[in-house]
C-alpha cells in the first residue's frame, strides 16, 4: 500500500488527534493509520566478523529457565462435548470461565448492550474479564474484551480491547499488557493443544530469532496460565497442525500499574520542539513494546525534514488547502546495543487547522554496525510507467536502486543526494518492489553499503528474520 493510500484512508476516517487510551504505545504515536489498517489483534559486525552471529539478547526477551509459570486456574463449569453443534461458530459458543454459571451476571452484560454474545466470563488474578462476540458489516467478526475490578457488576465493566477480522476459532486474551500476565486461550473442545512462543531474541546485527514454540495442553478447549518476561507484542499462540483458524483473536488488558505518560507526537509543535518530542515518543514506544523501561533506551534522529511533494502531496484536506509534511527517522538503541528503526510522516494543512501522522516503521531491528548509514525509503504512487521513490540518506553523496533481475527490472540511475534525500524512479513492472535494493555511495563514488529497499513489517520480523 502506498503512503498516499494510507494517508487518504486515514484522513477519510477523520483521525485528527493522536492521543487516546491505546495500550500499544505506537497507537499513541500513529493511531490514525494504525486503526485504518484493521490489524488483527486484540510490537556488531564491524570489528570481528564472528560477532554478527552471536545474538545479544534483549533483557527479558530471551528464553531461559527463569521463565516459569504458575498453576493454571481451574473451574467446575461443565463444558459441552466437541460434537455439540454450538461449537460450529463463535456466535453460538457456550459461555466458559468461572462466571459461566452466573446467569444473572451474564444476562446483565447483554442487557447493557456490552456485547451480543458472551463467550467467556471470569475473575482472573486482578480483574473481572468478559469476552464477547459481535457481528460486523460485511460478514466480519468483532471480539471484545471488557474488564473491571474483581467482583465487578456489569455496569462497572469497560471495554479495554477489540479485535476485528474474519471468523476465527481461537481467542487469546492477556489480563494485562505487562510482560508478566495471565493469559487465557479459548478454542473448541475438539482441539487438545495450541502452541506458545513467549518472545524473540534480537541480535546486534539485526537478526531476529523467535523462541521455540511449545505445546500447551487444553482442557475442554481452554487454557489459562501466567507467562513471564513475555511482552504482548512478541508473544504468539497459534494452532497445532492447522486444525483451527490461523489467526487468533488477540485481546490485551491495561497494565497493572499505570505507566508514566510516554508522551505523543505534538502536532501543534514545529521545528526542533516537534522533533525532540517525536523522538522521545518513538523511543518510548519501542521500549514498552519490548518490555523495557523507556529510560533504558537511547534514541537518535537519523533524518528530520520534508519529503518531496511527489511522495506525499496527494493527501487531501479539501478546502483547507495543500499540505506541508515532515519526515522523521529515529533509531533506538537497546541496553544490549541492538538498534531498532522507526519512521513517521506527518502531514498538515497549510493553515495548520488539521494534521495527522502515519508510521512507516515502528521499531524494526537493523544491523547496529551500519545503522548510521542505512537509508530509509518512501514510495510514491505509480504514475504511468514509473514509480517514484524518495531515499533518505544523509550520510551518502549519491544513491541507486539496484535490481537483482536487471533484465526484467532495470536498475535506476545513480542520483545525487541533496539535503539528505534523493528522488529515484523505477519501472512499475515490479509493483512489490521486491527485486530492488538501495545502494549508497560516498563523494568519491565508493560504495558505502547495500540494503533491502524496505524494512519488514511487524508481522514478518517478529516471526524471525535476518536483516
């Protein structure tokens, strides 16, 4: 999806403000476009060659013997057998959880229109939780999580997390978004196991290795346990052997202890004030998503300036006139030396009456040894027989997009860098841009480095990739 399309979709949703009660800190930073994507939820080799192969583990993210669990909570609720027709769709699932037999409470939840159908209700370790199913336009499914204090009545529950997508047979909920949290997994009783991976290991060279999946045993299609050192953005639970839907409905509650205000992008700020606050917010977002303290993550702005109008001018504020824009690229260094890259585009109406932000990268591991020189690329819309790319490369004198299949996808010309950026064009025969890499050169024409054109998405790198 081009940046133009993302911005247009977000503007259509009239996402004018970024602050809000989102528990993913990157929703605080870039909520406008994040919500439009309909995410299925509920985040050095320079000195010695051998160093690149040694994973420097993110504190709290590495698998180890310390990762113990507490005994699973059990209930006496009688669950219908796997052949019961109610298991055919979540819309008819019987209620499960320690409050399943509290008919008065379940009725009160539906009478208050919190949800059309309750699938789970329980008092967990710190909170009372209800999970509900509702239909959406177009045949999609919405699964919602409501929470309140232990023993809360239906009128004391508040919505804390929503997942939206195609029909699924797996629900995964976390009581809180802290690295240590009770997790509940629900599926149909015919499934006896799911698989859990609690996190990843990030190498200083940008290599990401996912912790091994281990089976978790279900009782009547349900499992409840406490995970440790497992940030929500990195934990994964998926079906064993593909017996059920591939994408669980994932829900996450608020933190046990309210965190200090992480800040957010100040769209009313300009210049250095805007840059400094955006840098802080993006670095804090990376820290919290990885289960770290923001004070332990050091962030550096690699680029701050405007993108060419050919890349972002198509965002439309209607009668408010043309837009101005700012691009900020930030690298966040973890305590172990690993570097994660974030990038954001902000567009404003020229009369400053309206503005919004779009995250183009939200903390992607890259090689720490080459982070300072690694460029960042934005893609404009396809125009006739070409696509325009803007390469942000402040340390380079010139850049080029080089194709691995030059006959089908010709490499670009070498383009000089001015004010930290260069506009490069390629044919539209490769709309995925997968065949191209970006090469940077110094003032003498010597190659500085060669990198993939795009950073991987969160779904890709958290699965385990090598950068």
